[in-house]
């Protein structure tokens, strides 16, 4: 009468299992982790993911503007890259908001599209950071520490980890690689803020002109790695 409990679809992302098997023909990360929409808490979790993305979008707007101003004042490529990263993270937030709005919440294709779009947002950030970092390394350009730059990056270092961890957990609960990928971007933002602070301090204290762009290169590589994982859907677990 009720059928095997595994016969339920998972967020319409996993194909229905072949008759009589009770298992998916194409196992994926989301199949292993996702709670089905029949769970009373699923819609609530989707609403939480959307609200967190709205909160991130508002934060990223202010952070991006202040970060760009501070980066120009300090002539810091990693600070500028971090600020531009805030713009791209805001784009990821918009994608997740789109994903969990209206009929797309249970759409068969919305998650896949959102997941790929979040992955692309990682790929938009990495080339800029890498090119500018190489240019600054070649020119031995010195970045200067400013009060605004220190303040805005320190604030991000306090706020972003909590948002990132919450979204990663919701991504697991929802079986949503897009949500988990946005969370990974928030964690990347926090790591980049810490790296910017370290780079500016090292430059100011020891004159290490290579520290700021070298950190930017490492973060660009991290962004590419996260983008690949988001594209493959590995972030949902």
C-alpha cells in the first residue's frame, strides 16, 4: 500500500528508482543527504535558506562598496579582489533566492540550474584575482593598510563564518548544491578577509610586497577548486 520508503523522490532531483529495487539508478550526493519535501521541516529549511541569502545580499552590498573604497585607498589587490568577491557572492545569493522562490522551490530543473550558476560565479572571481596578483608581484607593488580596510575586513571575518556554516548545513538538509556552494563562498570570503589582514600587516611591518598578491593567488586557486566542486554538485554533502 505505502511502498518502500526509499521510493520517494528527493526534491525532484533524483530519478525515481526502478520498480522493485527501492534504490536510485543514479546515486548522487544529494540522494544520500537530502530530506524529502514530504518532511514537515523541508519547506521551513527552504525558507531559511532564502532568508539567509537575503541577509547575505544586503551585507554584501555594503561590504562590496566599502571594500572597493578601502582597496583603492590602500592600493591592495587582495582587498580589491575581496571586495569584488563580495559582488560575486551577492550574485550567488540572488541565485539561491531565485532557486527557492515560488514554484521553483520544488522545480525539477531549478536546483541544477542554480547549482551551475553558483559554480560560474566562482569562475568569474578567480581570473581577475590571478591576473592582478601576477601584475603586482612583477611590479613589487606595496599595499598600504587603512583604517577602513582593516575595519571592513574584520567585520566580515566575524560575520561570514556563521552564515557560511549555516548555509552549508541547510544545503545538506535540502540536498541543494546551490545553497551549499553559496555557503562555501561565504567561508571563502571570511578566509580572504583574514588573508587580506595578514597580507596588509606583513607589508606594513616587514615591507613584504609579495605577501598581498601571493595571498590573492592562493585565494584564486581556492575559488577555482570550489567552483569545480559546485559544478559537480559535491558541495551538497
